[in-house]
């Protein structure tokens, strides 16, 4: 009970201060900021692997074209 009294006093003073309450974050602002999840790093790794795979395939295609050009 002794711990509850200071809390109630603080809440009462805050309610009577006459200041408007702090504005809540808007839904648009909430949708732009994401909360990090444990899977975010895995998704980044997955995207990085896909990018490396794409670059590797493009390089292989260029090498194949160069090889075909020199054989002709």
C-alpha cells in the first residue's frame, strides 16, 4: 500500500497539470517503422544468397558467350 500512494499522487498531479496528453503515433508512422523480428536476419541472408546466385548466373552467361565467340 505504501508503494501505491506515491503512484496515485503522481497520476493525480499528471492528470491535473492541464497539459494535453502526448500525441499517439499515427497509424501511417507505425506502418513505416517495423519491429525487428528474429527472422529478419534470415530474410536478409536469403536475399543476399539470391543476389549472389543471380550475379553468378549472369557471370556464367557472359563467360559462355565469350567462349562461343572465340570458338567461331
